[in-house]
């Protein structure tokens, strides 16, 4: 059993990329709590498989996630995808 903390670098519906000093090996199965957006509850992933590891980063593919957490993940990814568009809209409104 290994525990660790990392920084979320990239998030999608199928997986994520993590930056961490924790040493993980491809093929390992991890349980995750992902805090992607401030003031949002973390996403609980029961099992994610390490698909690659390079230096201080590794990629995970989500394998087992509860249906309620899957809905939460979809909402978070949608918010993250809309964030640059919403920021651009705010900047355009400030220019006028």
C-alpha cells in the first residue's frame, strides 16, 4: 500500500495526468480523491490504472468509478472545458 499527494496536471473523462514525487509503476492500481475545482467535493475513483510514468509525472486510466462520481466527473470536466471560454467572455465585456 502506497500513499501520496500529487498535483492534477490534466483531467479527462477517461483518466488524468498527475505530477507527484510518489514513485508509481505502470500497471499499478490506485484509489484516488481528485480535488479539481475549489469548493467542489473531491471526485472519488475506486480504481485507476497507471498507464505510464515519466520522471515526476504519470498517467492514470479510470477503471472503477461509482455512477454518482461519474456524473460528478462529467460536471467537473465540462466546467473545466468552459472555463477559458467564460474567461474570454468576461474579458471582452470588460473591454467595452
